[in-house]
């Protein structure tokens, strides 16, 4: 299975439906995530990790 397919499963399992893919980048709520293979080996691991991309603009204060 591709990273993209695993990421899609992961997101859908989390109940998130408003996401999209831009090539191999996952975009959720306007935030882009890079897909990475996860090798932690935990039994419940889905094999993919989402890493938040470094924002192009300064983050908004929270
Ligand atoms: Zn893992």
C-alpha cells in the first residue's frame, strides 16, 4: 500500500472528511502535512506519520 493510501485510511479513521491531497502532501484544514513512513514498530501503528510542513508564513498567535 502506498503512503498516500495509508494516510488516507488514517485520516478517515480519525473521522476527518475535509482533507485533500496535493501530490503526496496531505492538506487538512489548510495545513499541509508531509507523509512519512513510520518504523516505530508499535502493534497499533498504521505505518504512516504525518509531519506538519514548516509554514511558509509566520504562524498566527494562538
Ligand atoms: Zn509508527
